[in-house]
C-alpha cells in the first residue's frame, strides 16, 4: 500500500511538473520586447492585421492571437519573437503592406487585393 501511494505521489509530481512547463510565458505589461511590425497604407485605407504567435500570458490573460484594425500607416510590437500575420484591406484604394522585423531583418509582403501573409519563426 505504501509503495502504491509513493508511485501515485511520484506520478502526480511528474504531471504537475509537466503542466508547469506547458504554461505560457508571462510577458511584460509593455509589449516592446517582441517583434516590431509596421503596416504601410494610404492615409484613407482601413485594414485588419491578424497575427498568431507562441502562446503568452499578458496581464494574466492567456493569448496567442492579436487583431488590430486601423487606418493609414501604423507600427506596433508582437508580444513574442515569432508570428504569422495576415493583413487585409477593408476600405480604400492602393497598395497596402506589412513588415515584421526579426534579428534586424524585415520580412515584408504587399498586396493590392488579396490578403498579404507573412510568417516569422
């Protein structure tokens, strides 16, 4: 009986350790530590930027996705060092583009119609 309890206790310790490892990382309240992104668009063009990234916890909330809607050019940061982003023009004319910078190198994609998709891992 004592051996069975020891085995169960060891198993629970192993499971608890695995769950602790699987928890997403907590990132700082300001997201300036992640990858910078930039949207280039005409001042009258509206757009939606959707990015997915490795799961993180921001201010106690588990997240692996960011969605921003904006107008004209804008910049920001992803909360992590990886991501897959899709930029879609909602209204307006002309080309739009998105860039994400990793290790000092930009990865960019532009579009006139279909969504622009970039992956940075």
